[in-house]
């Protein structure tokens, strides 16, 4: 008897949680659309609690239909453009920051704690503090059906080809061709999936 009651309570609580997440996502999507006219959001995009979007300095952003933005992930278009294709997954605590352009194809799977930034501070030896120097930005392109594992860092000016996989903790400093597996620091192609 107790196990049946526990089962019923569990079912009810799961439905309450799902309803809460749906309502939260719907409200947050509306708030972001109102706050940022340069933001377009496709149908069925889901924002988990703590997911953040910020657009400043003329930046633009498009989030494709069916995309899921997990808890505490952050998308920042500081004068740049971020485009995320349909049915993509952006994992927990991932940060994507654009001063120029970052494009992510459809069906991308980006795990937790990934950092994707299209800008760097210049490495010059003058007496100006790095914080005071203007950043240097180069476009990042991530193809469709790409899997970027947990803890990966993608640096500016990089292209990751369609269907590629980047192993956990890798630092991507150069292009990765289509249908490749890349791992390591810096990331190197280990295998071709074609």
C-alpha cells in the first residue's frame, strides 16, 4: 500500500516539475524577446533555470527551434553574432561569448562547462595592461551534428567540421576537419569517422 502511494506521489511530483519547467521556459523566452529586439528564438526552445542571454553593443543572436539551454549556461553577444541551429543542446554552465561571430550548426551536442569565445587579448610586450587593450576577434564556426564533450575550450578563429567529436577537456586551437575525433591540449585529430 505504501509503495503504491509513493509511486502516485512520485508521478504527480514529476508532472509538477515538468509543468514548472515548461512555464518557466515560456515566460523567460517572452522576457528575452521583449528585452532584446536583436534576438530571435525558434519554436520549442527550452530555457532551464539559470540559463542567461545577454546582448549589448549592437550584438545579435538566433536560437534555433527545439534547442535546449541547460542550467547556468550563458550566451553573450557583445557586439557579435551568435547563431545556434535547430535541435541543439547547450550544456550546464557552458559559456558562449561573441564579439564577432560564432555559428553552431543544427543538432549540435555541447556538454557542460564548455567555453567558446571568439576574442582574445593581444599578447604584446608594451606597458599597457592587458585589460585595457582592445580584444582581437576571429570567427568561430561549429558544424552540424558536432559533439563537444565536457570541459572543452574552443578558441577564436577555429572551424569544427560537420559530424566531428571533441573529447573532454580538449583545447581547440586549430581547425578540425569533418567527421573527426580530436582530443588533447592542444586538440589533435586522432581518428577519422568517415
